[in-house]
């Protein structure tokens, strides 16, 4: 028996509907994973910048908190049940790392300022006493 026209059209429509649904779900999952990946990448970069700014020396507590937060975010990203928390944890780690970097840069700038003040004081003394003439 030959299939009717209605039966032939139904199969491609149903196949198309299934394909569209599967693709939509796949892209939604990919977008969600990419969103968390962006925050994780930013957190890693912030921790690296803080490390390069000598945060281990000038802000050791803050950089330790930032590293722990990054590790926590990475673990959450790998856990299906905790994956939704990963972006927020990564953002928190980014903020902690940025603060560590800023404190480190402030400490470095303060040390350089004090060094320059000491040099100025020494030069003023030399001028007052007439040394090196």
C-alpha cells in the first residue's frame, strides 16, 4: 500500500522539530558553559596580574583568598550540581585578586615615595652643610 501525502509530510516535520529542539538545548548548554568559562578566565588573569604585582609579598592574605576562590570556582564548574555557582565564585575571586593587586601596587608606590623622600632629605642636608663642593 502506498503511503498517503499526509503521512509523508508528517515524518519530516517531526524530524525537523526534534532536530530544532536538540540544537536549541545544545546551544543553551554551550552558552551557559561559555558564560562560566569567561568568568573563570577573568579570575585566572586577575590572580596572575596580582602575582606579577608581588601580591605574595605585599598582600599575602588577599592573594591567598583569591587563589582559594579561584580553585573553588573551578571545582564548582566541574560539578554538574554546583556549575551555576561557578560564575559568582569566579567573580568574587577576580575582585579579591584585583584588591590584592591594588594593595600591592600601593605598597610598592609608598615604598618608592619613601625612598625618594629619603633621597631629598639627604640632598638637603648635603646642600646645608656644603658637602661635595
